[in-house]
C-alpha cells in the first residue's frame, strides 16, 4: 500500500512562502535598481529583473498550483505521458538565459568599472554561479536539457528531467514510492546498485500518489 501523503506534506507551506517572498523582494529590488542605473550596470539589473520575475512565475506554477488528479496524454500504443506544464518550464528556461546574461554583464562591469558595483561580493558570487552553469547552457543549446516528462508505456518506463534521460524495461523496475525530501517526489525503484531516478513533484500538476499508482499499474500489467 502507498502511504497517502498530500502535496502539502511534500511541499511545506513555510517553504513555499519563503521562496515567494525572496523572489518577490529580489524582483522589486531589481526593478528599483534598473530605474536608477544606466549603461552596462543598468542593463545588468534589467537582466536580473527578468531573471527574478520569471523565476517567480515558475515558482508560483510549481509550488502554488493545486495538484489534482487528471488523465495524462495517452499515445496510440497506450503510453501514458505526464509532462511538466509550460508555465513552469518556459519561464524557467528564459530565466536561466537572463541569469547568464546578468553574470556576463556584471563580469564586464567588474573588469571595466569595479567601483560602480554597489555590492561587489554579491556580484562576484553571481558571476561565479553563472560561470558554473555554463555547461547547462551548452546542454540547453544542444537539446540535452530536458523538460520534465514521465512516460509509462507497455514495455518501458521513461523519465526525462533537466539533465536526466533514462529508460527502463519493466523487468528492471521493482515499482515506485514517494520520497518526502531531497527532492520531494516519486522514486522509480530500479533493480541494481545504481541511483534510482526521482521525478520531483514540483514538476508535475498531478499529486505524487497518482504517479506512483500509474507506475505500479504499468508494472502489474507486465506480470
């Protein structure tokens, strides 16, 4: 039996509130700074405004949206597919691009007019973060950064999300279970010593319980 844990148990209210408050304050601060600065520094704050604002939109979609049971997209071969909503994915992708742009502009300002940076420490941290995320930019450009998707087919189960793209035949799947933290979501329990993939509940519009039931039903149909 799957223990019934609702989305509010998996995504605590305090966490949702904290994330939204931080992103709202950052968005408003970036708006104010973008209005009082010009040149490269001003454009950096406009890029930061886009980053924080779109990240806020994505956070509202992934954290605030009620998770209700609904039918997935069903393919001609019977594959049942759950896909992350556009309101979560596309703002996040554009926000990532804005983050890289912000880091690049702050790097330019740091090299040409370091004294104009009002918070050099924060700017340097942001530059380092943007530089560390360059591999994800390469993945995005080459199509290897994936929209979250769970495909439950007659022969296999496939999970795609961010950097992960794995497919398992049912003979290698024990089943599925809910994971409360790190991240909160659904673990696909795979035979062997490797790390089991986790589909984060924040990426989907249905509750984790439904994803578990769908995987278990797909597994049972192959027995």
